[in-house]
């Protein structure tokens, strides 16, 4: 059985390659999990990431890679056919600046994939609250780790522009999330947070709801933002 993220990545790959791009930039490329899915499919593939280690590893794997930040891209206007964000928007402090820059350096537009929860379903609300709980602790270490962006929040910086269209799908494979794994990760994060009583109470509530309502893996949103010609 493939990992759910492999399935989401396969779907996203098809979405990105649909317009037959010749030059693709991925912003927040990490160790290249997305770029490797499109290797050999475009004349130019470039990754950008703030992490020097990730950039070095990508270069070692034969990719063009640049160290930098989404909010100020070191590229010319329209230098790429498409700019991709794969599981990165919730790591970016200034999404408005990042999307503006991505639109500037892309000729056709931007493709986004990120985590999404279906908050209409009890088992997803529990999973979403656990995700928020983990991120609260990550942020105490100085990491930018934000709540997942809703479709409205993702498109908000472009909403006043008449030269832009967008569409999106929210996809979810309804797989149960292991309560044992939740307990293990929760204990690890509580130790990291120094056994904070308020966080412990919030975690106990999440575990109680997981037993009562179940808890399921995250889904993903895939959004295309296109420049109208
Ligand atoms: C969850 S990883 C995703 C990696 C890869 N895109 C993937 O699909 O697996 C998020 C990445 O965003 C990068 N990142 C964090 N802040 C960023 C910023 N301001 N601009 C660009 N990338 C950023 C991190 O270094 C990390 O590599």
C-alpha cells in the first residue's frame, strides 16, 4: 500500500505537468521530494530553500538549487513557466509577499499543494487540533510552523486581481491515524515543552476525543493560480 503522501504527490505531479512547463521553480524545495517526482520532465528544474544543508543535498543530487527565502526571490520576472509550493505555505511567515514573488517570477502561474483537514468531520477536527497542538510547541523553538491555510487564505493575496483565475481540489484518503503513534509523539513533544500543565490538559482532551470519535490522517489541498492572457 503506498504512503498517502506518495498518492498526493502523484496527483500533484500530474497537475503541475499538465501545462507542459519547460522551466519549474520549487520554493521551499527541502530535500527534493517534489522535484524528484518531476525529474527529467522539464528542461529546467530549480529548487530554492533557506536551508544551506538542503540546498547542498539537492545540488549533490544534480539539481539546480539556490539558498533563499520565498519572500524575496532572486529571479527575473517571468523566468519560470510555473512556480510550485509543495507542503510549504504553512512554513512561510509572510504568505502575501511569497505569493506575490512567485507570481512575479512565473510566466503562467503558481501550483500549490499543502495539508488540509476536513473540519466538517469529527475525526478530522481531532487530527487538526493535534496538528495545531504540535505546532504550538514547534513555535516555542522559534520555528515558523503555522496552522494550515484555508483555500480563502491561500488565494487572499490575489483576490483583488482581475488578471488571475484559480481553482482547487481538496483531497482526502480516509485512513485512520494510529492512537499509539499519537501518544508517542505527544509524549515526545510534552517532554520538549518541559511538562507544561496546560499543554498536558489539552493533549489529554485530544486523546479522549481520539478514543471517542477516532482520528484520521490529513488530506491535501491542490490549488492552481493562473495568469489570464
Ligand atoms: C515541509 S518542508 C517541504 C519540503 C518539500 N517541498 C516537500 O514537498 O517535501 C517545508 C520546507 O519549506 C522551507 N521553508 C521554510 N521557510 C521558508 C521560506 N521563508 N521560504 C522558502 N522556503 C521555506 C523549509 O526549509 C523546508 O524545506
